[in-house]
C-alpha cells in the first residue's frame, strides 16, 4: 500500500476545517435569524404591553399585564387581574399613566376588556388566528412579572386544544400550552407569534412544574371582545338543568353508541328551555347536535358552542330508549350554570 502523501493529508485537514467552518457559519446564521425574529416581535409588540395596577378598598391590589389591541385605548387582560378591584390604573411602556375603565370581564374564560384614555398614535397589537398555530412554533411572551417591566421570554407551542378549569369551575377551551416561562405579573400579557400577531393571552402557570404555562387563545379572545363590546357581557346558552355525571348501563351504551358516561338531569327548571322541549328528571343526555356528551363537563362545553335562540338537537336516554329533543337555548341568567 502506498503511503499517503503529505499533500493529501493536508487537503483532508483543510477540507475538514472548511466543513466545520461552514457548519459554524450556518449555525450562527440560524441563531441570528432566531434572534432577529424575537427582537422584531419585541420591537413591534413591546410598546403595546401595559402594566395593570389595581386598588381595592383604598389599598393597593395586585399587578398584572395587558395589551392594547386598538388605537383608541382598548386593552385586553385577564379577568383575575382586575377581579374585585375598585380602581384600575394602567402604565404604558413609555411611562404614561391613565385610569382604565372595565368594559366587561368574563371569568369563564379569564378575560377582561378595558378602555383607557391614551395619547394619539399609541401603538396597538393585532390579534392573529390561533388556529394557524402548530406544535413547535416559536412564541414570545411579554409582560411585567414580579414588577419587572417589559420582560421577554421565548419558547415554543408545546400543545394545542388544552382545557383549563377557570375560577368559576367551568373549562376554558382551546387553551395554548407553551414552555415560554411565566411568573406572577405575566398574567394578561400577550403571547406572540413570530409574525408579530398576538395568538394568546397568558393566563396561568403550574406551580412547581417546569415550563408548563398556558394562554387563552386569540380566537377565544375575539369572541369575548365582540360580546363585551356589543352587549357588555358574554352571553351563553342556558337550558335550565342541573346535571350529574353517571355511568351509562353497558347494554344501553352498546345499543345507542353512547359514551360510557352521560349527564343525568338532577334538577329541571320549570318553564325552562329543557322542560319546554320535553326533557324530564333522570334523563341521560348523551349528545348535543350529534356531538357526544360524556358527562357534565362535556354538556357545559357543548352548550358553550350553541348560538342563543337557535334550536339544539339533544339525544337523551329515558329508560332503555334513546329519544331526541329540540331545545331552544336562552341566555344564561346571572349566577346560573
């Protein structure tokens, strides 16, 4: 075997060095691209983030975050940030302070809409379409955690379509899970895609867990904003029942293709939508508009998707027989489930 020439060894060394250099250049380019994307998001959305200070009974309350979503001073934040407060004070990114008027809040989705008197040309963020998100997408959280102004954290979308129980006991649907670090004070601040659009409102973190944080989706926020601006509240469907999750007898579940569990009517409001449609105490509700109901939480979830005054088709088991009922849902009264 002929020994390799010094020239050949030199060329191999040079080739390996060039490969390493190219890989380093490519890695640096990717890092620069990532950094630029995040910096661009912060430059665009950072000026729209506000600090939300609350007062109650003459005493200073909590501090959270919010985001300006319209140039006339419409601000989106969390319901729990302004809950039970008698005065809301907003501090803009440039230090300008103003009072915030609560137009409405919705504890069922942990969202609130405020109106503030802001200077002209105040920047506003744009709400994006959260349905376009995919797991692994880069997101940026901006807020005021622990009083530190305009703090930025980054991460990825860890999961989509999560359900998170609100303070009212109801589930917030279509919640975004992210590993972008959140701390107390981040609540109400925006979760932003690299496009610069707000795709969520940061709402919760799991204490003691690492990188397990949640945001209410922008599509849910759009619905809440529309309801509050139009009606001063979020209107939800109500059928006049109280229910309990119970198992469905196996032979009935097999015969009706029902879920293993259903929502059994425990209380029925006289003259309510369900009673008028013919539902009775003890009926097992197994579907709403052909979507399966596997218990009380599913029933509440399905009611949330029903338009007011529209007729909903409900399937219920009475005895051994599956029956259909057509219920015209009304607006849920205050303090009613």
